[in-house]
C-alpha cells in the first residue's frame, strides 16, 4: 500500500508541481509535495493539517521543539502555530515526497457525535509525529486514485475526505483532533481570532477586538491564545506580516519599502530590523539568496 501511495503521489507531483514543488489537487485541502534536493528554511504560520511522508526526510521546528520525520511517519498539527521547516534528505533519484491534508473542522464536528467517546487524555502540544496508520494510508491512496478519474471527483471526494478524517479520529491522534470540532472549545475560539488576524493582518487590531471575536475575557484570551499558538497576539500578527512581506517581495519583485507598507509597517527601519531578526538576513540580501536558490533549482 505504501509503495502504491508513493507512486501515485509522486506521479501527480511530477505532473503538476510548481517550481517550489507544491502540486495542488482537485480535492480541496489536499496537496502533493516533491523536492529533489535539500531546501532552505521555510517560515510559515501553519494551519491544522496532517502530512504523510512517503519518501525523504523533513525537519519542523515550533517554539523550542524540533521534530524530524521520514517515510512512514505522519506529522499532525492541530492549531495555527509558527513553524520553521526544511527538507533535509532528498535527491534527484530519491526525491522527498509527501501528501498534505488540511484538517476540516466542519467534517470533524459532524463525525464526533457519531463516534464512541474517547477518554484518553491528550497531553501533547499542537505538533506531534507518529507512524501512519494503515487505514489512513489506504484512504489517502483511494483519494489519489480518485484524482486520476476527474469526472468522479465531484461525486466521491466528500465521502472519501470524511473517511480519511474518520480514521484519524479513530486512531492514536483522536483526542487532539476532536478538539478542532468543538464549536465552543478553546481551540475553536482562538481559531476565530486567528482567522481575523489572517484576513486583516495589515491593519492595527486591538486585542480587545480579538478577544471579542473569540468570546473571551482579555485575561482568558491572552492565556489561551498563547497556549494554542505559542505566541502573543501581537507576536502572531508580526510574524504574519513578515512572512507575507517576504512572499510579496519574491513574487512581485517589489522592494522592502513597498512590502513593508503593504503589510502594515509604518517604519521601513523597524520592518528591516524585524525582518533580519526573523529570517537571519536583511530583506535585499535574503531576496538575492532566495532567487539564486530558485535559479539553481530550475
């Protein structure tokens, strides 16, 4: 089954991947990833997702914790958290290949009432790694085979995505994933504030407005926001701005000044200082290094 899944994901990625190795699929939230060489550090605010690694090795760091995962492992992220990731083992002959599925809170919420209660406590953080369950891999393989028959996707994707989530909920990660389906749980309340930050990151958002979106008092909001994301709301917004500014400079070719103002900075000097602290280089040098890597990989 693993070999068949690897073959299906690799074929889709080789046919459809962009120059960064990301291949979208017709199934919303399902993405194939391929890389033929070690990559640079990638900074992101991850959404809740699962990543099935089928070949190669990747490292993900969040806060002070680092995780290394390889073929046969499943990476689970159950909250919007800042991550620094890097593909560490890949080659032309043995490329890194993985399959990523965004976790759908609505699907989870519809499944949980139909499943037997789970009493096991969950004491792990928002990021963890475990072996991929056979049932999860099997559901993923059938999703990839469905993609090869495009006329079937609109009819059959929903039940297969639902089954994929079911096996995740039924497995060792069930307790952590169930929290995403609790409409009034702390994770979902914080997620409402995070959605506001993501959609409006370039504007000044008073913490009072974010707390109101979450339906929490100020003290409760600060405590739970940091517990879920590992950052304060202001730190979260700053990282969103810097990551988006980096994307804008690379994609649109604009300079640091324009990027800074687009993402909400009022001072270019302040932006440059924050950028260097996060990415290790000032904007111009970082852009030059990134474009050199893209040209070398082309």
